[in-house]
C-alpha cells in the first residue's frame, strides 16, 4: 500500500492509502481497525487495477486486511508489514510511529501513564530481528522486559518515572541501531498527551459486571420466561429497565460502579458481536427512559 501523509501539529494525519490487489477485482473493501472490523470502508477505483481511500488517523498501529468482492480476504501485497492474528496474519499500518522491525506509536496501548504517574512504553519487535530492545530516552537508557508475544513479534515493555516535560525516546536494537519516529527523529510525548490516569474514584470502586440479557427483566418483579429458554444462544429478555430496578439491591451490596455487557444490536445474547456500535438494541431498552 502506498501511503501519503499530511501531519498536523497534534500528530493526527490525513492518510491517502492506495493498493493494488494481487488479481483483478471489481470492488475492494478496507477492513480493520480503521475504525473497526465491523465497519468496512469501500475503496475507490483509482485506475490501473488500483484502489484508494483517504482517512484521518491519529498516531497508532492499525491492523487491516482487504476484502474482495467475492468475499476473499487478502493481505496488502504492497505493504510488507504484518502482524499475527492467531493462525492468520493481517497487514499493519503505523502512523506517527516506528519503522521495521519495531511496532510502536506514541499512543495507547503503546504509551500511557499509570495512576501513580509512571509512564509505560511498549513495543513489538519482529522475532527475526532478535529478542531484546533497549529504550533510549531523555530519562536515560534501559533494557525493556518481555511481557508477551505472538508468532511474529516479541512484546516488550519499560517503565519510566513520571515526566514533567516532553518525553523524547527511541528503541535500540541488539546491533546498536536506533529505531525511532518518521524520518529517524526521536518520538515525542507531552505530559498532557499522556493523560492523568484513572480517576480517583476508580481506585476504590466496587465493580459489578452485568450480563444485561441474563440479569433482570424490567417490570413484573423481574420474572423470567420458561426455563426452556435458558439455552446458550437464546434471548432471555434482560434489559436496562431491569438493571435500573435492581440498583437499590446493588447499592445494599456495596456496589459503586456497574460494568454492563454491550446493549448494541447483535445476533448473540451477550452482544459482543455487535453489528452497529452506535445504536441501542430495542430489546435491551424496554422504555424510552432507559434508552436515553
């Protein structure tokens, strides 16, 4: 994939993506974390068997794949960068971050601040390039520890004390080469960009997770349908009104925060396979008040 970038002062980029599928196709979709695998982006024909799209993206590492008009999934033949996805592979686009053999961008989940102010920096090193990285920054140089990995990359992490000014950093390979940002410049992150961590109330929160469809039906004292409906894929009818009616009981238990499973339209009862992340499933919102 050919990529043209125009970067603004905030680090966001207007990215022009152009690709040529490995075989002639009438139509191609771009699927992936741009912004979501369930929202494919149709690419425009650009002549000569190529397709293109223009996106505005913040700094990040974005996995993606091409989907042909016959439903086949294709890697981007013009982009050699890939990441593992179980037994499969996806193409990957890095905006505002590092070149091969390191995957990193100055944005979560690659860079963030803990509640105590410490700064966490993560990077993925392609296995063929070795197993170790050192972080070189305005705070000095230190080894990064292995925290995970997959078939293609080793995931490494380092922590820095809280920073009061702009942090500049890059990654040192085993052979001494420095891998940094676009054009070889050191990557930069301001304290404001790192954020303030979790809010104070979260540190002592008592969190109760609610599987909405299985928790309680609004009205009728929370009565459930016949026991025969308690099958894995069956809808039992729990809704947001049921959650609202149960709040006094949850407060009595000492609960201070609720974590709800999705209430978006989806084919399953748990709704993690959402089909529209911007809508509320009418079956989970029994009254207008609970869907507001």
